[in-house]
């Protein structure tokens, strides 16, 4: 299942992406893989497409103490994380 997710950030997209790359191996061990990420023009909000086995595991993983701490240190407002929508079908032109 794929989800469109958003989170508010305060330290810019580059800081957020560095943190995300660091956490990627642990996320994949927990059944999650980021497919795409982007930001709004003023870099205060990130949008991601994440592939998950179960949406509950994304919340559990993202709020885990060590993960939440790393996210917060990178400027993510963990409490602002929201699933915008599940994605039924998608198309990525080459």
C-alpha cells in the first residue's frame, strides 16, 4: 500500500533529506520504503509517498522514541505528521 504523507519542517529540506536517508535502512527493516519526497517553495512542509505493509506501522515507527528524536533534531514537527490519502493507483512516466 502507498500513502501520501505530509509533515511540517523548520530546518529546510536538505536537513530533512539527510535525516531521512539516515533512517531509511531502519525504516525498510520495519516494512516501509519512501518512493518520493518533495517540499513546498518555502521548505516548511514535506510531502512524501511511502510504501508500507500496514499504515499503523508507519505511525508506530515514526513515533518510536529514537526515531522521533532524530526527526525532531532535523526540524520535523513529529506531531504534524498526517496521512493525506492512501494511493490506489499511480503512474510514473519515464
